[in-house]
């Protein structure tokens, strides 16, 4: 396996700091060197004597000269194995010195297993986001009734109305809805909505969001594990600089956890609540109940006929009453004239 590029870059920066070059770890190396214990004079003298004895000792056989190199090679192999294992099981905490760097697992920190962060769930069910676009057509006068039925149907199936807009004019009317309906009841809800008016079009789609969900869940798990490790490291920190560094990391970690929780909740909402866009258009044709004529449609048609008949009667009355008044006035005038003509000869001498 190739080493983690982040770990490789940090090791390179650490080597530069150890060599005295400018590096983000320069201050860290200086702090570690300042805190290293001083060698006691007696121990230093003993080491000097051991070096002198080694210089004056008899020459070793030629094969023993290779023993330091063999030991060095063995140490390098062990170090590579340990680094590879750490790369697979832990995440380095950047910006912290080795003495305050927190353990990455509950086993390293000595914490009870019940207090360790739970591992991500594997083998979970697929997360699928479903979307539906439904277009209904009805009479212009029936748009408001159909819109009210859309809201009532959505609430009956446990859904919510994200947004709605209704517009009417002298020539047309329409209503647009953005609904969220539980995915488990989506098919039944679509069937009920389709019966409210004639279905002009129906489009359905689905998107698999399992990978995004698992990725967000894993990042949240890692962030919580990092927070637990930082809290343990904060409890063991002894210097003000180390405490401040850990507190800064905790603030960043808290913001990261909040953001990851929001992302995970949004993905869970997309999987559990299907988005349904409903459009109701008033095109002048009476609603047909999704292709079938129901008693409710008959009642609406009968009411419409009565409304039209009442309108015709009112128009007839409005036009007939003035005409009747005119005819009555003309008849009265003619009758009066005939009576005067009959009475005129009798009144002469």
C-alpha cells in the first residue's frame, strides 16, 4: 500500500524542522528540545569511558562489522511496518506535538470499550431519493377546488407542503405545489392525487444516494472519535501552549461535527421524504377524475348545469322585465285612447 500523502508531507516537514530549516514544525521541534531532560555528569562520564574502551578494544572479526548495519536494517523494517499499520488504523492530529497528540482509538487510550465511539454501520439498506412530477388539468373554475384537494390529500398521507402558488385571471387559472410525501406511501399518494383531475403527464425518477450517506456517516464517526481523543489529550496536557492548541482543535472539531450532522440529516430527509411537484392547469375542460367519471364529477357537472340555467333565467328576466313594462305602458295608452274615442260622441250636444 502507498503511504498516505498527508502523512508523507508531514514527515517531510518534520525532517526539515529537525535539520534547522523553516517549517510549520519548527516551533514544535524547539519546544521538544527545550523540554528534553539534561544528561547527568556521571552518566556522561560513563558514556565517555565506554567510547574510550571501545576504541582501545581488540579488533573484532570482519563479520561482526556488519552487525550494526543488520540491526539498522531490522529497525527500519520494524518502523515501516509500524507506520503502515498506523496509517490504516489512525488519523494524525495535525498541529499537535507528539507529547500532546491524542490516541486515535479506545484501545490506545485505555478507555473502556463501552465509551468508545461506535463504528459505522456496514451492510445497511440502500438510500434512494425518489422524485415525481404530476401535471393535472381541469376547468378554470375548478382549479381552486382541485388545489384544496391536493393539500388535503398530502396531509392525509402524512406529507407536507413545502411551497404552493395559485394564480387566476379572466382567461386561465393554475396552481403549483412542491410537496414532501413519505417515500413508503408515495405510490398510494400519487394514485390518490391522480384521481383529483385529468392527468396530463406523470414523470417519476430515483437517485441512489447511499454512497453520499455512508461517506457522511463515516466522516461524522471520525470527527466524533477525534473529539473523544482530543478530550483525553486535553486531560493529560500540562503546558499552556498544549492546552491552547487542543482547545483550538476542539473548536474546529465542534463546527465540523455540526456541519456533518446537518449534511446527514439532509440526506436522511431526501431518502425518507420523496419530492412531488404538482401542477394544476385550468384549460377550460371539465375535470374527468384521471380518466374515470365518478359520482363526485357528476355532482360537480350537475351543479355547473344548474349554475348555467340560473344564469340564463336571470339574463332572460333582466331582458324581459323592461320589455314587459314597455308593452304594458303601450297597452294602457291604447286602451285609454279607445275609451276616449267612445266617450267623445256621447258628450256632444
